[in-house]
C-alpha cells in the first residue's frame, strides 16, 4: 500500500529527526529541518536536494545547505512555547535573565532584551541611558494573560545595522529592512518602501485568499483519496469474490479443467496486479498533494493567525509562491473502474474446457458507486474498449442473424450531411460526427435512441483562418467529455452538453520535444487505461494522451490510422479508409508492429475498410465503405485475422460503427443516415 512520508503535527518538530528543530532551515516547499539534519541528508548531493517529506527536488544554493532561508517563524514559535512553559509551570521560579541570581525572582519581561528581569535589574534598566527606551511588561500581566504573549516577543533586528529594528518592507526586493537600509541599500527613489504594518496587512489578506483557494483543492484531494481507498477496497473484495466464483465453476468439471482453472486464476491475479499498481500510483500522487497542502496551510495558518508582522514578512515570498502553486494544482483523479473485477461463468464452453467464463477488470461501470464520480448510462457501448461478452454459441458460426430495427437522420432537422462516426454519450444518446458537405463546416449531432434530434453543436472552435472543421471521429470518456478529430492540427474537447472546453495537438515520434503540429488527425479511440489514442494520417503515427490533452507517448505505424479501436487485450485494430491506393485493415500490437491483416472477403469486389468495433471476445466488426452491389456491408473477423462471416449487406457506403453488445444492437453510420441493427 502506498504511504505518504511522515508529516510532523508540530511545525517546530524536524521532519528528519522528529525532535525540536535546531537552526531551522526551510526548503522552498516550506518543510523545515535542523540545519545539521538537512546537511547530513544532503551529504554527497552536489546540485539538488530532495525534500524528505514531499519528495520535491530543489537546487542547492551556492553557499550550500546554509543558503536555504532560516525559518524565523519556527524560532518565534519555539521562543513563545518556552516563554509559555516558564509562565505557567507549577511552583517554578523564573529567575532574572540579566543577573542570573537564583534568589531573584523575575518581576518583568523586557521585550527589547528578550528576557526576564528582576526588580534590581529593572531599576538599572531605567537608569542606564541605552536601556531607557526598552519596553518592560509586568510578570503578573503575562502570567494572567492580560498581555498577549505574541505581542511581547523580541523584535527582529537588522543583520547589517546592529541594533536597528526591521520596521520597513521593500516591495521591490521582497525583504524586511531597517531605517538605515532605506538610505543606503534601498533608497525610496528607486525602491518601493512601505511601513511594516501596512505591508503585512496586505500580505495577510493575500495569504488568506490563497488559503481559501487551497482549502478547496485540499477538499478535492481528500475526496479523491477517499475514492481511491474505496476503489482499492472494492478491488480486494471483488477479487476474493471472483476467485471464489472461479472455483465454483471449476468444481462442475474439475477433472477436465483443472489446468484451465489455474491459468485463468493467474490471469485474473495478473490483471488485478496491474490495476493495483495503477491505484497505488493514483493514491501516492494524491497523498503527496495532500502532504504539500497540509504543510503549506498549517504554516499559513500559524503565520496569519499567531505570527508577528516580522514573521509574516520574512516568509511571505516563499509562502505566497508555494500557496499560488498549490492553488493552481490539478488534483489527480481516481479511476473508479480499477476496482471492478467480475467473473461470468460460461457453461457452454465448459464441456470443451475452452474457458471457465469471461473476465473483466475495471471496465464495467454499471454498478459503480456514485461517490467515485463514475457516470451511469442506460447502456454500455463497445467501441474502443470491451464489456462482458454475450454467449453467442460456437465461434466462427455464432455471429447470429441481424435485422434492421430503425433508421433515421435523413429528413428535417435531423438530416445528416455526411456522417462519418458514431458512439454513445454519457447519458445513452447517440452522437454522430457529421463530416459536412464539401467546403463547409461540419457539426456533431446528438440523437436519442428513437431517432429524434436532441441538439447539434459546431466543431470549428480554435480553427485558423482558411481551415474547415470536418468531423471524422468521435469518442466519449466515462466522465462525459466528448473528443472530436476534424482533419486539422488539434483534437477538440466538449462537455456532455456540447460546450467547447479546450483543444490539444498531437506529438509525432520525431517531434515530441518541439511545438511542431501535424495537420491530418483522423483516428480516435480510448485505450484500456482511459487514455486517448489519436491517429495522424500524413505522418502515419498514433499519439497517446491523457484526457486533459497532456502527451504520454507516440508510436510510428505503417498504415494511415483513419479509424482505430483497442481490443480487451490491448491490441490495436487500424484501418486506413480511403487514404491509400490499397485500402486495408490490420491488427497491431501496442508498439505498432503488424500482427495480422484483415483481407478482403471472397466475392467482395471493392474493399474500403472504414469504421471498426470489437466484441468482448475480441471479434472484429468492420464497415466496408462501398456500394452494396460491390460488397458493402459489415464483416466479422477473429483477432487472429481469420474471416468469420458477413453480418449485413443492407446498406451503401457504411462508415462508422458502435456495438452495444449487452443489448444486441449494432449502430451504423451510412452516409446520410443512422441504422440500428438488432441481433435476432
């Protein structure tokens, strides 16, 4: 289980030795340590030192560890704690700090000397000229609480000008200065100088606003962390249940399937181990974010609520910078699907001991708890990921009989101009990428399952002058975000209502470190880890991105990736549509190597493979975009490239496919129409 680094509850405790900090040195992340402890920790390090608590790396100053800022806030907290202990200790005799006589009880506290004085030393204080302006507080007033302890702490003096109190703040340099500094090093003619109280009033207000923003981020991180814990609990619980069901299924034919049982259990554990690592990585990231937020907010609270003006001013630049970074931090999300483990017994295969049943790891969200942020839909669509498969009888003979149940999109407001791709929204509606007429912008159109148009939205946001948006592929993530490629240099992203949110470009294998952009983005799919795969057809590569658009990796392929789908085992099925003199579809491994070719079926005169979808058993459905008389239709292949059979030929120029396997429905975009076929 991933664990965060130890976090001290008291800011005055060293995060290395866990004792009270001596000579506190603060790293830019605000975690503070003893100078000796930090020096030992960084021993042997030349350029950077890693924070023992939050694991951030920071450059070591030229003068070494001593060059990190001294955390005067901690010194103040230590002094205040020691003073409070002296004032409230039972039967304790507080002796004079000046004469040190054990029989002279302290009668007052000198805020300028920073120590207790007896009655005799107090009289001396009042006589000697240099001490006459020192402020003394009666001991009884401090002990009773009549005078606040924090108001009497010793004022900080200038290191350059001995005895000069730091009364001003240079906004230009971000440092505290004394009166002499304003004349020599920080003249008012070229520096912005303000009174300390005025400066800290503004600083305190700014820090409090940053704290408010960071508290919101902290709430999000804590919520996601609880979700990660729940997902991990679900994974462990469901894993035990699934293994038990595997054993129950195996008992029905133990003599014949013992070896198969062990193999499937090992596969299940191996798949679950991958999910465990992903959960651990998500938890570790969230815990590191939580650690940073807790420390920064704890420090900010102490400074703004109990710290002196000097304390705040001294730490303000680092505190502001740290809180600003944390406020803008995007907490890592938690994939609730990682906790899902299911085993479905398949009695029809037990007689031949082919398999005990089908398994799914982290893909079925129908019963996911709402607290994990997983949206429930009325149906589960299989497009670039797989769900538990239906029992279809013997393979290669069980594609079944499909019948057209409904068609729409060719009349009135619902009319499509040139449909290319189809999938389901997060609420179970159908969304079609409408390529549009030649030379005009296309749109995305959303229908309900009865064929009624619900709304359309433009896809031309972010285009350069002269560019046309011609939507080609569309996918929808589990959180409802809609991703569309439209033949230009970036992918557009919309919320579930069709409102434009952001866009991002791809990165080819040869320009991952540059800002160069390629301009023929077509293929689009979600892989089994929830990342987006984008196909670039000019440079022929597939670029992998997180859902926020950040680049993960890129692989070169030997086929233009016009349409892409990912199987349950991570293989890629890619077709080049109309981008080659020899249109073709191939099965690739995750690194882009060709495994199999989906050859033209016998008797088909025109072979233009376009849209693809895949069953939970990794059977491949592919649309042949041609005239019906030339062999247009939907054809089925095994994952090894073997032709299985034809599903339907009742269409001309089919382009996009989506399979709702648990409802026996096949969605097909046929130029200006959407056709839904049902398995009989």
